């Protein structure tokens, strides 16, 4: 078992959750039950799956939750691209968030590799 609060992948993912809520707060109201809801759910799912997986007794089981977390990260990245394409966020903010999610994806993949090699 791992203390998820000490994992850098969880900490970085929590930063993304905060950034996500900050940007979606400024999306048009008609997106409340569409893109906003979807982005919020995906962002929250990333650290949530890391935390849940950390409670599992085997690295193999933990890896399954990391796989879900990684899937949510890629899903969120797609939604970020949609939000940018619709003009909901600036190019600068888009690039900042794109860098953040790419870093998280790499960190999750690296952590998975570490679990497999143990």
C-alpha cells in the first residue's frame, strides 16, 4: 500500500483539478451539464483513481487503477482541446494546461513502469 498523499502523481493531479475548476468556471452557462460537467468529472477521476488504487494490496491491482487514471487524463486532454477550439480558453492557458496534463500522463506511465518492474 502507498500513502497516496505523498505521491507526486497524486499531488500534480490535484493541482490540475484546481486549475480545471478555475477555467470551467468561466465557460458559458449552457455548457454546465455538458463540457463543464465532463471536464470536472475527468479531472477529479485522475487523482481519485490514484488514491483508490493506492489502497489495493498488490501492485498489479494498483496498476489497474492507474490505467483508469491515465485514461481519464487522455479524455480530459481531448476535452481541453475542444474547449480551446470553441474559444473558451486562451492560447496561453491552453498551452499551460496541455503541458500540465502531458506531464501527468508521463508521470502516471512512469509510475506504472516502476510497479511492473518490482
